[in-house]
């Protein structure tokens, strides 16, 4: 959310008022952010009237935005009941992690051939931020910045369609983690687990990067899906 958006957001409101240009996509962006942040949780009803009131729009662009998010699998419609945040089950999350792994491994392989020392330094700085957030106990922000690290790596692969798909997947996974109400591992361990990725990137060691990244992603997949099955079982 930009500073302008924050400034126009009334106290206690989930969403901020928007100007008239490109309303549907901007509404969708705010709802997407709320899902990723855990302010809208899986299974929660999303009321057209509330969004329209808080954003200062009519209900038509709100409905258009929700239909867009429905097409992406983030919102579902129940007849005569309205729109709801999609509620995931363990098998769905496992499938999403599987797709994420395919995307990231492909992007990382491409990134090794393109990456510069400056790129590696930016990724290393992001890992240091993860460690700082772990030290400060800012767990939700660490989750967001962890996904930002992986988004940066995907972007270095040079295929923006991969990045856009990663953004959609990341929101779905963040929504699932928000539903758990806790992280899957110690925040400091999560931060440190990125160090081996930086080492592989510094040496442009594609084989090691693939091996370490696959292990990194599969550990998160195993832990999150197991927690989700236990909680929902």
C-alpha cells in the first residue's frame, strides 16, 4: 500500500478510498494485499457494500474486482450468499507448493546465467533483513519479506510471466499460513536457511543452487502442509 493510500484510509477501515481511474484492478490489489496479510482470512465473507463504502466507489467495480480474483482462485462465490475468501485444504496447499517449486527451480536456473554481483548483494541484503526481523520478533513482516526474497530470485530469471504467477501463488500460500496463525519454524532458522542459497549464487553454482533451493522449498512444504493437516484434522 502506498503512502497516499494509507493517508486516505479512515481509522478502523480495512480499505482506503480510491480515485476513479482503473478502479477494478486497484480494488483487486487491495483485497489481494489484505488476503496476503491475513486481514482477510480464508473462509471470511467479502461484502461488496463494505468495500464500496470504504473505497468510495459504487458496487459495480467492486464486483468486477472480486470476479477477477475469483478467476485467480482467491475468491469463491456461493449462490445467494455472496463472495468469500477461498478456504484451502491441505491437499490444495500441497499442490500449490508443488507448482511453486517448479516455478522457482526454473527461474533460479535462468537466474544463475544472468546474475551479477550487484544482484547477489541485493539478495544478501534481503537475507540480512530477514535476520533483523527475526531478531525483532516481527514475524508477519518476515513472512512478507521472505516471499519478497524469492520473488527477487524469480525476477532475476528474466521471465515476468513467471513472476506474476509467483505473486499469485505467494498470496495463496500466505493466506494458508495466516489461517494457521503461526509460522512453521523458528524465525531465525528460517532466515539462516537462505544463506546457502546466497553462497550458491555467489559462485554461480547452478547444480548446488538447484539442490539447496529444492531442499529449502520442500522443507517449508512439508512443515506447512503437516501443520495444516493436524490443525484441520
